[in-house]
C-alpha cells in the first residue's frame, strides 16, 4: 500500500514514534503511522497520542523489507524512522527512502550506524538531491546546537562536549546501549581523523554546570558529533561524553555491559544479538512514563577552544524524548516547504540551521536560552 500522506513515521507505535506523531499534529502535518503490527499502531495512536482525533493521519501495516517499504514510501516526501537498533534494521529503510525519492531522518544514537550511512549512502543521497539526516534527536542535536553556537566565535577548532539527561531510557534505547557496547570501537575526532576511545577507560567524572556534584560519564558509543563535524573545516578535534544524572544507574552501566559481553563473547552474531536483547529486557522491559519536566531534565555543555580563544555554551532543558519528537516533526515540516541547507549526510543543524532549531525548542518550552561565555 502506498502512503497517501506526505510524511511517514516508521515505528510509530514506539515511545518516540508516538511523540513525533503528536508534534506532527501540532504542526498540522498529515502523516502515515507505519509499522509491522496494525493493531498495535491503532491502539497506540488512539490511546497514547494527545489530540489524535484532530490529526490528519492513516495507519499502515508494512513488512520490514526494501520492496515493501519502497512501495509504502513512494507516496511521501519525508520518512522519519524510529526502528532500531539502526545498524540492524536501518539499511532497508534508508534504501527504500532513496528508491522512493524521499528525504530520510532517524532518531539513532549509534555512531557505527552514522559512519555506515556516511560511507554507504551519503553520495547516493547527495546525487539525488535528498537529505540523509540520521540522529536528529536530543541526544545529540541539542548538544550540536550548543557546539554550533560556540563555533560562532571564529578561530576555535576543538570541541569538548558533555550530554546529560534525567530519567530512564526506553526499551529501544536500552537495547541500543548494549548493541553499541558490543559493536566495537567508539571514536572521537583528533586532527580530523577518527581515533578510538580506550576500551578500558571506564567511567569519567565530569564537572556539570549548575551543580556541585560531579557526574559520571561514558563515551556512549562515541556519539554522532565526530561524524557530523568531520566535514566541518572549522573543527579538527571533537570528543563527546554523556550519561544520566542518576549516579547509581551510571555506576551500574559498565558492569551490566561487561557481564553481557563476557556472557556472549563466544556466541554467533545472531545468538549474541538475541542474548543482548534479553539482557536489555531485564534492565528495561516496559514503556517509561510520559516525561515530567521536573524529573526529566537535560543538560548540554560545550567547551570550544582554539590557539587564542575559548567559548563555553550551556543549554539547560527538559524532556529529552519530547525534544526528539519535536525536532523530528519540525524537520518534516521544514522539508515539506523548502529544500534543506545541505543534501546527502547532514546533521539537523547543518540541514536546518542551529539557531532555527534552538528557536523551535525554546518555543515549545523544552530548553532555556543558551548561556554563552566567550574569552578571546
């Protein structure tokens, strides 16, 4: 079945997919809620998407293969994908979007998937005049907004990025954490080259603006930032760390990951994936509650430096999954009206403008005005 709407939300019944649909409704953008289980999609739309009775939408069940997805996407201009882990499920969706001539965006936090998109699909999308924007999400677009604001000060070439959030990860995010950990190297950017984090590094305490207590961080798979900034002539070095504010949870993450990897080290790739899914289910196997801004806070801090200059940008916010839903919906809303600033692989900021995305998040009450300190 071909979509009758300009936007497809693939994986619409999941936690983030439902939020994307909610914000598409607020932007008055018609959409197709697509996934592999029609009953689950209908139930999710009717019970979990605020104001759905006023939305212009349809529900479509689709198989997860290139041909089926291509047929569905042919009627649309934008595909918003939430089905992860993306390194496992993403290829079919990206190829189908390209086949259908649709812009593509997703909510991933997987550096290996970002690099794969860059090396495998960037040029094909660029040649087709289409945007390939994996990773438009709070983790890491809001941090990139802070980085881009810091880079408004000329002469800075090094980015030191910290991303923190409150609350618990969703089921899909928990699986992604383990898949990332099992996937191999995590990279930062050093003199424009990918450089591996020390796999034995463990937790790193970071100073977090606005509190006295140190927060514990991990490379978190390397993050998207080194991939996005590798083609930015202003940036030579980029390193990012992240985590949740809950110190007890952060202290448990390395042990959970280490135990899971040790238990699965001799398994086949297929058996290992199933085992990691089972471990993730033990950690988080239910939808988290709708975010509470008093609990689900976010903080993005970026120190930018150069030979003769320094800049520090801090963005305090809340409800990181709502930020993701809003950013995805705005991406579609913008693409339906005008071309992106860049085609092929691009970040949200590179495609739509960092000040524009800052304004969107502030308009909906999800971030405060950035705190900017410049020393030159």
